[in-house]
């Protein structure tokens, strides 16, 4: 006799001892995302880490089987549309995972793939020399990304490479980087949220603020999918709201948003209070915003450290003065779009990289959660203060009031037209030559 599905799932996450209470209450994997913290404690799971592991595993299982449709010769067939199947394959789901999510057999999935002409992408045919060249170029742009992220960055270039080949290549051309990344690993903290789109964490990052670059971002607490990410020259509440709304356009309105109490978040708070009521916005110390705080560390290592080091190099060689508005104007004209391009590439790769603790990618967790429970449910008001809160970091400092930086607006239309006509940006010499040329034009026309 086959083992009950709920017992299989509990055994997979090492919680089989509580199966009796789950069986008594008729709990199935598809409703775990609807259970509150108190519900799970009642079922015998007091630990927040175990709750999150169980939710992450259960989100991979479907809620109901597709309807069967007749009108064909033979038995009725499951109604699985091409768009759904193609989207799941694009998200990187294995065939076995798609079968679990749609509650059908793997054989059914293979038959539908053959019917629609769909297939899993095979490994790319590329020789070792070309692979080393492409990996070297990618590491140059993203010097602190590890093996998993590099693999997904290569996927954005249309290359699917075997793990062993990529690992050997990285050790061959970037052994010092491998050692540096190993030395920087951190212990993960406990985190607990119910399902995708239940809670977004938003924040602004000021690592490049010395040169008036502000990074605005948001991450889904459950899946760790990046909802929006952009580089701007200001952190006004209007700009933060505009960035937030790009995420809303792509992923819908979250049930709740968590942020710190900075003034730049006022417009987002107004939006959420209008759309979701008084419980739509949760504010508190940055130590309670751990998902986005951890993301900032990864983004700095993956993208921002390149520009951080480059701009300091330019200062050290007396070609950049962060207190000179004309220098900042030239810097933003040449590097702002490039920072946004790399943030976009990195975000795409991040969504497809496998999270070791849950053995799934953010895109897979997000996609399966939307198939299982696309609308969500309202949270118990007593849970709001602790929603998405992990263990405190004892080294954290209290929030300070951040200044609000206004847009630069240092290049007039006439000057911008001259720049567009005369400057052919090549990106050579790390973009420094283009910066110096644009600085000359801006200085002459302002």
C-alpha cells in the first residue's frame, strides 16, 4: 500500500513524528500555506525553521488535478494548456516536480510535451577554450558571484553548461575568487512567512551613495524572488513608489509589505494602506527586514562592488571628485544605465539559482506557490509584528534618519543632445575614457 502523501512530505523534512496530528486534522500539503504559526504549533511544530522548511516543501505540491475533457477517441484527457506547461519548463522545474504540482503522472507530462512540441533544454555544445573565454568575461562583470550564480548568468546568454565543467573552469581561471567566497560564508538565520506574495521586504541601499547612486529593491519573503530592483540618483518617496509599482505590474499586489521607518517609504505605505487596509504595511527596525538586508549583501558582492572599487580608483587617480556636480553628472551619464543593466542580468540569474536549504530556485518557489494558492488569505492580526522576522543580529545598530536625496538634473537638454551625438561609448578601459570625454563636453556646456 502506498504511503500517504502527507507522511512522505513530513518524512522528507524530518518531521514524521507529528504525522498523527496531521492525519487527525486531515491536513494535506496543499493547505499548509494557509495555516498560521499558531495552527502549526498546535499540530506539533513549535520551531520556526521547521515551519519554513515544511512550507517550502509543501508549496511544490498541487491543490487539485486538472479537469478531464472528452471529445477525443479513448478515455478523457487532463486539460493541461501549453502556456502553463511551457511556463513551468521555463522556470526550470524538473518533469517530476511538474507532475507533483499538477497532480498527474510524469507520463502525462511527457505526452503533453510531445503534443505541444516542447522539450527540456539540452546542454550547450561549446569547447573548453570558448567556455573559458565566456566565463572570464562574465567573472569580469560579476567578480564575486559563485558557481550557482555564474551558471545562471551563463543561462541568460543562452548557455547551459554541465555543473562539473563549470566548476573545473572556475577553479582554473578564478581559484583566488573561490577561496575568497568560501571565507565569506555566513550562518543563516531563522525566517518564517506563509507563502509567495504574502510579504514583500523593501528597502534602499546606499553603498554607492558617495557618488549619488541609490539602489531601490524589494524581495518576496517566501520565495526570495526579487520583485523589483533599480539604480536611481535619488531616494524620494515618489521614486521608491515608481520602483515598487514596477514589481506590482509584474507580480501583483502583495498582501503585506515590510520596510523600515524611513521617509522614502511613505508613498508605498499610502498605497498599501489604500489597497490592503491598515494591516497592509508593517514598519520596524532594519534588523526585522532580514530578507532584503541579506539580499543587499549578495547584490553588493555580485554587482555593486565592481563599481565601488572602480569609482574609488578614479578618485585615487584624481579624475573623479564626488563633491563636484559636473563630475557626478558625467559619472551618472556613463554608468547609471550600466549599473541597471547588470542589476537586471543579476536579478534574472538570481531567480534561477538553486537555494541549498530548500532545494529549489526562487522562480520555482514563486511559480509553484502561485499555482497552489495564487490569492492567499488575510493574516491573523496578532501575527503582524513578527511576520517575516528572524533572529535578531546583536551587532545591528539602531535606525538613523536617512537624508532624502533629490534628483540631480545637472545636464540640460542641449548638453544631452551633444553628448548623444558626439560620444560613442565603447566601454573600453572600464568606461573611464568615456567618462572623461563626457566630462569635457558637460564642462563646456554648463
